[in-house]
């Protein structure tokens, strides 16, 4: 028999059921305990009051936090023009400071975008003398040091652009280059509040130049739990500034694993701390395991999403039905009803989207390897 591949064998668009948070962000399976439409409505409410949304999504590993973050960025993009920037928190040591995350935030935006944004700001101001340019930049950016660095881009050669990028991205800069940028020290020495302010300024400039709202998707923030008490305050200070209700230039959507609020990293300061209280109780949203009553719906919607609609499933079912003693329904093909029940029985205590998708994929792969046209109870095991 010709090796047709899992996708063609079962009438799918791809060989697995693993959802990619970024590529599959336009799909979100219905879940009783996560009302995505209500969350979107709350984002709309923020926007009409000119408050870029700030949210922290927390919950069990594999519960779908990253997928939720990307889906919401897609929904935000339908409401207002946005520039989403996904940032995965780096692995952090006990002595790590907010500078490490700041560097990740800026580099995720990319050198061409960041430098180009400030160059466009200069062009937007128009042809003026350097002193006038600096004055206008200070009025707009409200930061004298950054204004001097940006002003150095006026007619800058590639080497100066590189120096500016090194400076703004938070890495060490040679003293001679710092002087050219009008600086006395690199951002490696800056206070966390100043680094957070630079992040906010990037959003302010983007809004002015391109009329887009900068949306930072900060994910895997449970890694902040490795940071020691000595430097944890640098993260707390920075987050406090970025999620403050009066911060109106950048949207912050965060994801962090934890079975309850108390398990979140100490840098958040607890539910009554300075960071989470600024987000507000309504902005702390749990993404839990899937409710047992929702598993059938979740599986059905995932199958429908990855199914090749050009394939006549009903015709396949009619051919197979007489040869098996298990029930086949179009909504669950290529899984029999008994296979679904067995799969659910094996999920006790771990009913997360990730686990369900993985088990569905493993079962389909096993059925394909032994050239079974469907996934039965015995295959799921």
C-alpha cells in the first residue's frame, strides 16, 4: 500500500492535532470555564476608555495560556490597529535583574523595526537644526537621555545606528560610542523603572508614527520564580510601571503558570501586592484545566478545525461501519465513540488541551502505522 501520510489517510489538513499558539490563533475551542467572548468584551471596554489592556493569565501547565494570549491579540487586531510582540521570558538565574527581560522585549521587536521607528520619528519632525530636533524630541519622549540618543540618528552612518541599537537594547556600549550618543552610561546601569519607561516610550512613538498600539505578549513568566529576593525587586518595580492604569501607550498581556495565585512568582508581590492590584482582580484571569463536560466539545472542535473539508467523511464512514463493532460519528471521525470515551478515561487529573492534543495525535499515529482506517478503543488503550 502506498504511504499516503497521516493527514491524507484520515482526511486531515495536517498529520497531527497539536495546536500552534501563533499559527492557530484564529481558532479557540469552546470552554465553559474560559469565556473568550467576555474577555474580548472587557478588552473593548478598556479601549473605549483609552486604556490599553493589561491582563495576567495564569493556570496549570498545558492549560492553553499561550494560545489564549495569541487569540486575544488576534481579536484586539480586529478592534484597533496593533503591533503584537511575543516575548518568551528567558531562563533566569537567581541574580538576574529586569534588564534580562528588557533585552528580550526590545530584541523581540527587532533592530530594523526599532531603529527605523525612531528614524521615521525624526523624518516626521522635519528638517530642523539639531538643537531644535533635540528640543522637539524631549517634548515628545519626555526623556532627555533617550532624546539625545535618538537625535544622534540624524544623518547617521551605519556604525552609529548599530551603537544606538546596542544602547536601546540594553547591552554594553563602548565609552566612545556612548559619547557619540550623548550618554554618560549604558542602560545596563539604568534603574528598572527607566527601562520600563523606555518600553512605554516605544509604544508612544509607534502610536504617533503608525497609529498602532504596541501589544506585548509576555509569556512563560513563571520562570521569574527562579529570581532571588535580592534582584526580584527590579522586576516588581518595572512591572509596577508597565501595568499601571495610567500607563496609556502599551498593552501588556502576560502568561504565567501556577495552580493558584499564591504560586505565582514573588516578583508579583502576591494578590494584594503593588503589581497585581494595579492590574486589578478583573485582569487576573485563570485558564484552568478543561471541564470534564467540555472534553467532547473540545475534541469535536479540534477535529473539525484540522479536517480536510474536501474529503467526504460520510462516504468513508459508510464503508467502514459494517466492518466494526464500534460507533462512528462524523463529528469525531476518525475516532470511534468508544475510542473517545477511552481517551477521556485516561485523562483523569490531567485534562489540559496540550495533553488531549498529544493523546489524540499519538492514537492517530499508532492507527496509521498499523494501517487501520479509524482509531478504535483498543488503539487508544
